[in-house]
C-alpha cells in the first residue's frame, strides 16, 4: 500500500516542480520557499507517510528554502 502513496507523491512532486519552473514572475526567495516546501513535503511523506509528516516536512522545507535564498 505504501508504494502507491510513494508513486502518487512522486507524481505530484514532479508536476509541482514542472509548474514551479514556470514561475518567472516570482522572486528568487519565493521560488526557494516553494521549492523547499515541495522537497520537504516529499521527504516528510517518505520518512513516515502520514499527512502530519508531509505537512511538517513542507513547513520545514519552506523555512530552509527561504533562509537559503535570503538576500544577504
């Protein structure tokens, strides 16, 4: 059963990455937040598979993406 969730997660993340690559109007930091959220959500889902882990992973990924792309 988990393999179905993994396949769905990978498909959704692939679509999200394609959609995010077309966001040319976004700032670099906004792109970093969105990309970090997608990657964190996928990682959280793969680690424990629940909606809570996916959400927590997305939140942490968004913060990390924001910090990595912050203007210095």
